[in-house]
């Protein structure tokens, strides 16, 4: 059975995966969902991208995991790319789940439409602690478009502000683009967290992976909440040999 | 429960929604499906776009409806945009269902591939009364690609000629683009009434809505006939708070 | 009931359709799945595109078939286009199933991304007999992304080397583009044998068909193996009047 390490996206922490973890475990897999530095209630927010990466690198090392299927959601695409550079020998496959696959030298903000990037910068400036909190209206319409209002509200209460620095920093990804680790892209067909088309997730991000496996499912950017059982099945399709 | 006003597309009249209305009512909603001026058997065809809009504006006013979820199919995207300009205070949400979201200053014919626009112009010229009737072969292959031949034929018998003037007229939509009414785009993934890609419905039309909710379902441009129960469920997903 | 002639793609032979044939026959249709010249175990590989076409033309003539619904998978899109030029009077409809619709004067290799074309040329050069065999890693990730590893391996064992000449030859398709035979495009939404986007199957290939019927289903390029029952149903939707 597989060893899965699930890395959460922006505003989330490891607990966002709890239903998905339960489903994967019930299928006999070993599953971990660590929280990155700078994330989760009460964590200090003054982190850099390398701190996020090191959280996962250290977690894998401390648990002596190998043959890891490393899944990154959304922002965590940038993290698992750097984890892959650090410990390629411990990884079996990368699964980019509605995730950023940055061009070498880019930061996340370079890969979103300019008005989004401007909003992030403004939110960070106004935050007082260089964080960004997603406005509820965007969360409800663009991230949870497949949810009812109560679910959208409840899940919004699970979020916490995202450190701005890791989404702003430009990353050297030359080594990542030289790696031969197997990779999959898992895309949800109603995901409009990035606007479909020119700035969309797929095939813009996925096509950067070279030889990759595409897996799709219906749903929004947050099927982690709206369809965790379905997501777990698709993670298995994306992660298997 | 919601108050839904369903606005039919070209060649149709309000009766096209009858199965959808039944499904929505069975879920406890108040549902109306008025027929626009110039549409339906026996109606005078010499109407302008404002006449279509006024049909809906007056219907809503006469029934004293407020908090309306206003759904426009196809051509009716141009109508609900103008209705929203006229009575924004009565509307809760706009649902563009495989619908035109015109650029300011455009008419519908400016938003279809030039050969389609040329065909419309030719049909209008040859009609004798400035109307256009969709040829059966296009209806069967491009509009009802998910139907069997009998359904395609039966539904074709439900159609009547479309006044050309409202699809030709250029519309001032500056106020529409300033409105803050919530909006959704409902797209059917096999809809080829507009050719997918450069001239497609989605994301070309949907992306003009700014912050919007995307809902998708399988099917052709005419799921109103081929899957009314499924359409009703998706209208509820698109229309809820 | 319909008369279906199913034409296999590259690396395959007629036996690839066996489960699909069984499903179609159980629905009461007459179904044939001939193997093209240069294909199948033991066949001489030094064939040209016209030999492939003639296999199908002769098969249809010898069996005195008419009103044929002619289905071509992948490479066989180029073949059914030429068959249509040769015997249009025997055909009722063309179904392009994840298939090439070549521009007039192009060969298949002109319609794939340049790195793919270069790989094909290299494989042919190194083969000793001017054939190309798809590497397993590409088969597993890009062609059978919806399969488990065992299925990917088993099906790989069913393949045989593809003659290079028919995929390289430039074809005159002027007559094809003048024909009025009804046509459908059947596309699988997770098919990445051609990379989605600029070089994708749909709408790039499908849009060349003029007035056509779109049918879609979930799955990879090889639903012929991973979902033959579902494929059979969609072939019927694509093939019916």
C-alpha cells in the first residue's frame, strides 16, 4: 500500500485533509497531513518559503518515510516542487492537485492574473502583519462554487491568514525541472480559483510537468471539503504506480 | 425558498421550460417562465430588443416579485442583462445559462463566428418578415447533439421563427457592467451551439462577469429538453445564496 | 439497426475492439473491426497510407456494406477520411473518435507537437524496419492514465510496432473537405495522448469538420480497454441518425 504525504494549500492547515485521510486510511494506506510553518491557528506568520518547504522535508525525514507519494494542493505545488529538489530520493511520485507548477524564477503572485496579484499585495499591506486573508465573497463564489452557503461559511471559519512572503518570493526551480520523479496533475473541472483559459490551472500548469498523468474529477477548488471521498479516490488514481 | 424567473432563448417561448418548472416547483420554489414579446406562436415579430426586455420587466413588476433569481438561456443573456439595468433592486442573482454576456456596444451577432452572423443575415433577408429560423440540420447536430432523432424532430416542431432585429441591435451595457448583483454561469460541457474554443461560451462569456460562480453539467445547448431534471438541480446550485 | 465498421488506431489491430464489438452486437447492431494492412502480429510493415485505406475500402466492398457508420480511432481518422473520398456512397456517417482530422496536405506528424514528431522520427530510424513502438512510460502515463498498472502492462502486450510511413506521408484531402457526409467527433475528457490546449484533439481537430456532432465521455485515449461498455454507448450516440 502507498505512503501518502498530503500538503495543504494557502489559508489551510493539515486538518483540512482530515476526511480525505480517513478515506485513504480505510483503503489501507499510510497517510500524513502535516501543517507547514506559518500556517494553522496561533502559528507565527513571519515565515519564508524555505520554512514551508523545510516543514515537509523535516517531517518526512523525522518519520523516516521513503517511497512517498507527495501531494500538494494549490499553493503547496510550489512547496512540493522544492521538497522534491531537497529529498528526491525519498519520493516516488508528485501529485499536483489544482496546484501551482511555477516557472523557474517565478513566485506564486507572478502566476495569477495581475488584478489578483494586486489584491494580494493590498491585503498584505493592510493586514499589519504581512498576511493575506481571502475575502468571503471570493471564497464562496470562486473557491466553493459547488457548496451550499452553510458549508461555505463553516469552512471559511476553518481558515487562517496566509503569510504573504512565501507567495511573493521568487523561487529557483532549475533542479526541479531536471528531476525525473513521476508526476500527476489532478484537476477539478469546476475549479475557478484561477480563471479558466489563459490563466487557468489546466493545461497551463500541467503542461509544464513534461510527461505526466492527468486525472480529473468534477468539483471546485475545495473538493477537500465538498467531496473528500471522491477526492481520496482520485488521489489514489493519481498516486498509484 | 427561491423565486425563479426563467427567460427562454431564441426560437423558444416560455413553454420550453415546462418540465424544468415542474421540477423546481416540486422542490418548493416559486417559478415563472414568461414568454418575451415577439416570441411564441402567433406573436407579431416586428419587435426590438427593448420590447423583449420590457416583457420581463413588466412581468416582474406586475407580479410584484422581488429577490428574484433571474435565469437567462442563450439569447436571453442579453435580455437579463438589460432587465438588471432596469430593475436591479428586484433581483437577487443573475444566472447566465449557456447565455450571451455581451460586450458593451455589441449585438448578439457580433459575438458569434462571422459565418454564423452571415447565415443569420441571409436567413433574415430571405424570410420576408425579418426573422430567422434555424435549419433542422444545425438544430439536430449542434443544438441537440445529445438527443435521439425523434426528440430532435419533436423539439424542432416546438420552435418558431426568431425576430432578427433583437439579435442584431447593438446594446449599451455600461450600467450592467457597473452593477453588483451576484451572478452565476451555468455551462453544459457538450454545448457546441457556439463552437468551443475562441468563440465558445465558456470561459469567453463567463469571464466577463467578474466575480461569478461557475456551475457545469453534461449535455448540449438544449438540456432544457434532454435533461430537464438535471438542469433544474443545476439551476438550484447556480441560484442559491 | 446500424452497420458499424470500427477502424483501429496506431499500434493496435482489429482485436482491440473486441469488447466494444460485443457490446454493440448485444444492442442489435452489425459490427466489423477489420485490421489494416501493416498492422497486427506478423504483418509486413512496409506499407503506405494508401494500403491502410485500401484495406478498409476493400473490406467494405467485399462485404457489400452500405449505409456504413465508419468509426476511426486516433491515427485511423486519417484513414477514414481517405476511405470517405473513395467510397462516399457507401457511408452514412463518419465518427472521429479521439482521431486526427488532418489539414489538407498534412501528414499525422505535422499535427503533433514537434518534440513528438522528432521522437517518432528517431524511433523509426532506430527500429531497423522503419517502424515506431511507443515507449511504455508514455503508454502508461499519457495513453492509459485512467488504468491501473496491470491493465497498462497487459494492454501494452497487445500492441505491435506501427509502420512509420503512413504517419509521415502528406495526404491530399481536398475531396474529403468537399464531402457532405454527416460526421461526429467523440472525445474523451482525460485524453492527453495529444497535450490539451494548442495541440489538443478538441476543439482543434473537431472544429475542422464543419457542421458536426460532439459527443464526450470521461476517460483516456484508450477507453477501448478501460471502458469498452461506456465507449460502445457513446459510439451509438455519435453514430445514430
